[in-house]
C-alpha cells in the first residue's frame, strides 16, 4: 500500500483525527506574508480544514489532494470543489501567490523531491510564498503503511537550496498540535522575483 492507497482506505478516520487540529498560529504567519485577496493552493488539503481558515481570511483557495476519498470528504466539509490530482500531475505555471503544503510533501521520497519541488516552484508567482512541514528527523521509512521522509534544519536547507529560485525566510520546530509528542519542522519559503498583481 502506498501513501495514497492509505488515504483512500482510511480517509474517514484520518478526517476525524485531523479536522479539528488547530493550525491557526502557523496559518497566520503564512497569511502575514501574502498580498490581500491572495490566490492560494492548499496542496494535499486533506479534510480542507485549513482551506476554510484561508478563505475566511480573504484568500481565494484552490484545494487539491491525491486521494479521491479525501477529495470527497473535503468537498462536503468545505462546500468547495477539490482537484483530484497528485504532485506528479501538477502542471501549474505561475498561478498562486501562496502554496500551503501542511504535512503533505513529507510523503515524497528523496529521489523524487527535487522534481516535485520544481513543480511547486513553477506553480508560484514570482515573490510567492510556500509553507511546508515535515516530521522532524533524518529517516525515510514506511510508517503505518505510508512513506515518510523526515527533515532536519540541515537537510531541509539543502533540499530548498537545490531549487535556485527559492529562499528560506523562516524555519522552526514545533510540537504536534494534537499533543502526541511528534515534533515538526516548519518552513516558510519565498520564490525570487517581484509579485506584480493586476488591479
């Protein structure tokens, strides 16, 4: 079973386990860096929990998830259409002011990460902001039927640096908001260039 198969099979229980997790503090840090009425991609939206918060903050949010079952649950929860699309299938060209990738890119194996990060970068407008989070550590392994690639500050810096047009604005560790003792590495990343929005 790969990671998407896991979410297909356990979508309902994952939804229940994560839909009420409070990410407001980190969402606000992300929002502070975005222009007004920003176009945001919720990359691996899961339940759609964070999309609702971003919409209420004035963003125009595009929801996307690789699991068809998660897409269905998110559509019910948010009353929004959700793109059923994997990271590999992404073909956006400078569309978004911000990309919110909360606990989603952590399922990308190291051998594929540069290519997927290239697609993420392509999807951002110049000057656009990316938030991403990973479990903190140095391993890549299957846990609970899903692949997790963990990062430390050192390995995350190295990964972002390989994308020539991305720079890290901020990086910090945090505790899992569900109180399970898991540590996370959070990154706010900017795409080089000036964001020029049409009025």
